[in-house]
């Protein structure tokens, strides 16, 4: 079993670290928020008062932070204090350029590193069923597998440094756009007299089938796993969807990719966030579509 430093014990990092403890690892955890530290301690994490203490003596260091700036700032403390030979694993969702900058800094300091953002939301973090999209060398990927497996349903190597982040933004571009399309279809159907049940029963077994429909349906009482059944309490918040779409749109612009649907999806989630929906599940965007539909 390994000693793992874990930096960022919030809604995702907290349950992820708890699953590492359940797997028999020793986890040294740090977070700026006292309540997050207390919850992690209740789950068996050895909580510490600094990043330096979290990484000292660790075989691997996992970061789960809000942005690329937070990641690179954390590396100012990680790199001089981590044990020689430690593997650095970043599971934050950040800009590809920041992910590759973190890789370069780790390499220059003599550490192996991977970017390993996740899909699966808080429910996946709690259940240990996340999908990890990994960017980095084959050797570092193989080293990371035993660390990631207690938190994962799937661990997929997506290529070189930064490619985990590329995969994550592409996946969430699909997810955000498909949730809007599913929501618009339900609103169109209800305005024309079609029952939610009839539309779901057909689309769920036809060419309109997708995860946004059959796992996180934006209409309540059709799918057991949907956050709509719980007043849109977030599994994946609309504010985080907007963050990921902004990252995808920025990458599209930098790479010269025509991403018209991505741009529209970003605009619609921005509008929903400005209307106060950022703290709800991203499927709650159906409310905004209803509100903006004609009389």
C-alpha cells in the first residue's frame, strides 16, 4: 500500500480520498477549508496543515483543484517538498496549456506526472466509479493505475501530456450540447401536447438515445438516477459545465476549430448561470429553455 498526498478535499477530492483509505492506502490530505479537512478526517484521512506536510514522504501526490492557477500555485510548494521519485497526478479540470506547463515543471524537477481529469461527478467520486482520462507517458500511466483504480470504474490512457484534459473538454462539449438538445426536445414536445413519457419511451430506444436522456434525464420521474428527481441538486453543477465549455471553446479558438455548437452551448449555459442556475445540476437548464420559450 502507498502513502498518498492529496491536495483539495472538496466535493470531489473528499470522497476520492476516502476511497483510497478504504483501499488500504495512507492518505495525507490538505485543504484550505476547515470543514473539508474535518470531513476527510472522519473518513480516515490523515489531515495536515500545509501542502508541504501533505506531500512529504508520499509515493504519489494527487491534486484536485479549481483552476490551472491554483494547480501551478500548488506546485510551487509540491515540487520542493515532494519525495524523490514521487508520481504527481493532477485530477483537476484545467486549461490544456496549464496542464502541459505543470507536466513540464514536474519533469524539470525530476518527477513523473500525469494529468488525469475525471468524469462521473460527485456520485461517481463517492461510489469509486469515476472515469479517469490520463495524459502522460506510458511508464507514468502504468505507475498511476494502482493509485487510480480504487477511485475508478475505468482508467484510460489518452496519449501524451495534456491529452487527458483534451479528452475531458471534448467529452463535456458533447455532454453539454446533448443536454441542451434533450431539454429542447422535451419542451417542444410538451408545448405540442406530447407526454414526457411517450417521448422518453421512444427516444430512449431510438436514435436520440444518449446519456443526458437515459441517465440524467432533465425531466423528473422518468429515470431513477436523474438529479431532476431531487429538485436538480447537483451531481454536476451548471457552473462547472460552463467552466468546462469555456475551456473547450478557448481550445477551439486557439486551434482554429469551427465549434459553432460549442459556442452556442456555452452561451446558453452562461445565460443560465447569470439567471442564478449555477448551483443546480446542469440538467436544470431545461428551466431556462422553458422560460425563454414563446407564449
